[in-house]
């Protein structure tokens, strides 16, 4: 498969392929080659897996549609940009899906609606280019405009990184926008007429993720990125910017079939650079991966495997060679302090307020009882919110709120059925999940659709053990690719089959430690029962201020296994 993907990229004429021709046939699905190229344009072709077997039995073709992902650097959206996202949701399934990388997705989009959707977003300076594919994807950063100056450090850096690494090919505008370059795409200058000066003709071996955290606040899981960046400041947690610590080689995915040589990995610190050398240093890492990354085995072509195969000293030497100058030694990161995920009310350095609103699994869809889309529209129309931001835990931050109108904002949200942070349990507001079934082609099992049931079961377990209200981070995915970052969560749940999951414990609340698998192949309804004796011991033995993840690490999985219920013996019939 990897060789096929590389061949498709090489022959694509910088992502053009024959997409324009295929769009003239809206009734037909895209062919396999076009499906590869669509990802670079922010689109995945999918099918409704709820009806796949039924349609196959009737000898009907798959029910194809597309997922479209908008790239939102740093999760920051102006009111008109949010309104555009809200409007085009009607061209998909009527929902907006906030992602764990601060983007916004549209599901079940018909092929005929792709051009109208994409052109409508670009008209408001929102692009889908580079939101998927083997390129630097959406740049993630702490979205909080806090009272410590982070707005003035992270904001410009995010904008510069997003502009520099977005693909430069004109294919996107030729295919989707009749050749009209939207300002949002920041095409930049080509170098000596080269269409893709950074990516070349075959782009990167695999997706590449960059995240920027603020000292003490790891709300974005900076250790899980190919390149993680943390600013160094004159006064530790605040002050003037002096440079950037660079971490390299994070990635939170693996393969069940290859647990011997695929695995999640946290990024390693490799160097420090002054602010003016940040973009060249990142480009050095990107081009290193372009030139040396694995291109045959697609299961092992993320940067993390190159880092492990060659070593961090080799990586640092590569960066210095490509920069033409040495880099500084990485300073020790300050302890991560802020684990509240920015829910609730917070003041900013501008004198106004931010409200962090938990959105279950990031899904905004209006119904009779819960109307988040309508609520946000109303707040924007009333001028109560200056800007909207998406967090890396799929939540919304409403910014620029006048302190005198906080009660009005709260009332309007509650009028639309929105529960704020103090109206749900900590587990409910901190749990995240990937979309999984029925649309994701990689999903082995459910995630988003079953997360509420799992959370309810675990809430009861914590209440029965006398530790109700304990903040615990539960991350759930429908497959081992780890899009919702289960491997460094306090409780990680990873789909193994359509009905069973692997359960991990012991990750850190700050995201800087991997968990350990407690048991594999557990039925969904068995997970609360499996964890009940562990939670009971936590309630009886935890030390003052100890988190659930830290407790599991201290006690150890081998000891915890002694109190678990016996595993269920599963008999799976042979596939016909």
C-alpha cells in the first residue's frame, strides 16, 4: 500500500491528479488514486458502515460520502469564520465536529457539495488545504488568551508556522476555487519557480504534526507531536520570550497486528533556538523526515521511528547541519501545573473574560433539548462574544466577554440546554473520543457514540468507591491509531474489535507519561467492572492530592492485576 501511495503522489502533478475530471461525475465515488490525493485537500472519502453489510447483501454499491476538515491554526476563529462553518454544516450532516487538533470537521458530505462547501469557507479565510495528507497539518497551540502574555507569544508563532508549511501548489485553487487564491491559504513565495520547495514532488512519508504549549500548561499534549514547542521566558512561567525548546518524535498511534515494532511515543527534547530561528529549525526537522523517513512500510513512516532508529544525537546533528549553525541544549521543562482544560470563567490580560464550554466529543448538533449551534449564533449576533476558539479537548472557548454581561451569557447558554463545567461531572467534561463508526474507515469499534454510556458507568464506579467528583481524563478511540490520544491518558480505551477494547491506565494528567495496558480485549459493558476494584483501591489508598493516573503508576499494573476480575473467554467464529 505504501508504494502505491508514493506512486500516486509522485504522478499527481502536485496534488492535481484527475480530481477536476472526477468532480464532473457527482454520482460516482472517487477512485482509489483520487481518494489518496483528496486527503491533502482536507477530504476523506468514506462510506456509511452501519449499512455496509446490508448493501453488500443486496449487491448495492457502498454508500459513499466525504468528511471535510477545516484547518484552524491555534483553534482561533473570528465571528464571520464561525458563521461560515455553521452555515456549511447544512451541506453535510447538519453538525460541526470539533477535533482533538483544533480543527472543525463536516461528516457525510455529498460529492456534489464539496465545491460549494470549500468555496464558502475560503470566502471567509478558512481553508481545508493541508488539514489532512502527508504534510504538516493544522498547527495546534494553547487557545487560552490568559493574563500571562501567552497571546502575544503563541499567536504570531502559530500564524507563521501555518503560513510557512501549508502546501504551495496551486492545485487547491484550480480544483475547488476556479483558480482564485483565498487569502486564508497564505500561499507564500515559491523558491526559484519550484512548486513545492519544502515538500518536493512526493511530499512527506506521512502526516506531520506540530504543537505549541505554554510553560506550565500542556492542554495540547505537546509530547504527542512530531515537533513540540515550548517557549522559554525571562520569568519562568511568564515574561519576555527568549527562545523555544524543541521536542521531536512524538506520536500516539500503533498497530494491533504489529505490537512488536509499532508503538506510541512521547517527544524527546533535542535543542533550543532563538525566536528568529524557530521556523528554520522546524523546517530542518521537516526536511530531515522528508529525506530520511521510511517510505516503504507505511506502518513505520512517522518521524518517531526515524528518531528511535537514528537516535536523538543524530537528529540534533541533522538540525544543525541544515541550519548551518549549532542549536542550544534543551533546558529542562518547567513542571506542568494547569490541568483544568480551561473550562469555566477566566479573566484575560485585556480585562475581559473567557468562558470554556465543554462540548461532548466535540459534536455540535441542534435537537429539541440541546442546541449548541443556535446558542453560539445567538451570542455572536448579540455581540457578546468577540472570538471563538477550539481546544485540543474538543471544547469551545468563548472570548472577549464583558465582565458585566457574564450572567447574560450563562443564561442564554442554559436557555439552549447547554451545561457548563459546574453542571456536569469531571469525568463527563474531561472525556474525549474520536468519531469512529459509522464513517471512519479505520475504526474497528465504536467511540463517540458509546462514550456517554461508558462515562455513566465509570461515574457510578467512582461514586460507589467514595471518590465521586475526582477529575480523571478518559480518552477513547475506535482503533489503535490513537486520534484521541488514549495512550497518555489516565484511562485510555482503544478499540480492538467491533465489541472489545484494550484498557490502559497510568498516564499523566499533564500528558507527559504513557499509560500501561491493564487488559486487552475487554467488552464495552465490562470496562466499569474491570476498573471497579482499581478505583476502590484508589479511594482507599491514594495519598493527598494524588491523581488516578499517578496512583496507578505508583501501585503498578502487576499489582493492580491481582485485584481484577477474571477475563472473559471469547470465542470468535471463523470468517466466511
